[in-house]
C-alpha cells in the first residue's frame, strides 16, 4: 500500500465524504471529544461534521486549500471516523482521485 502521501498537502478526504460517527463522540456526551458545535445530527444516534452532509462536502474544521496546504483545526479531538481513514487506503485514493490528485 502506498503511504507516502502528505495529508497536510492534501485534505481530499475531508472534502469528499460525509464524516459521520456515533453521537457520543461529541463533547456534549461523557468522554466525547469532537466539538459538538461543529457537528449536526443525522439521526437519533449519529452525527456528522458540519459541511460534510452536502453535495459538495467540506468539513468545517478543515483549514487551508485542498491539494495545497491544509490542517484539521480539531486534530487532537477528531472522530474515530477521521482517525481510521489512512493515507493510501481505498477511501483515501477515491477522495484524491475526485480532487484530481495523484494516486
Ligand atoms: S485523502 Fe489520503 S492523503 Fe489526503 S488527507 Fe486524506 S488520508 Fe491524507
Ligand atoms: S474533523 Fe478534521 S480530519 Fe475529520 S474531516 Fe474534519 S478536517 Fe478532516
């Protein structure tokens, strides 16, 4: 698996998927970390990052320009969904292709 992608020069996955997770990962639940004010409900048990439940998703926590220089502004507090997506995995490659970035 190719893993030499630099996420800080990419951000494609933060601007391609609906980034959803169990509601209890938000910080208005005990032990939650994701800032609740940056999320929206998508059902009784799930939330997503604001900006990603859209035809042209872009997470509200993503700063910078996709494909150039980006940073997650809540990196230490991001959801398990964000943590599980790995550079070079299938989702990564799909998002990079969508944004016209090399795979
Ligand atoms: S699409 Fe891949 S390389 Fe780009 S930020 Fe996401 S995990 Fe990193
Ligand atoms: S919370 Fe951070 S890592 Fe997760 S989608 Fe948003 S910008 Fe990307």
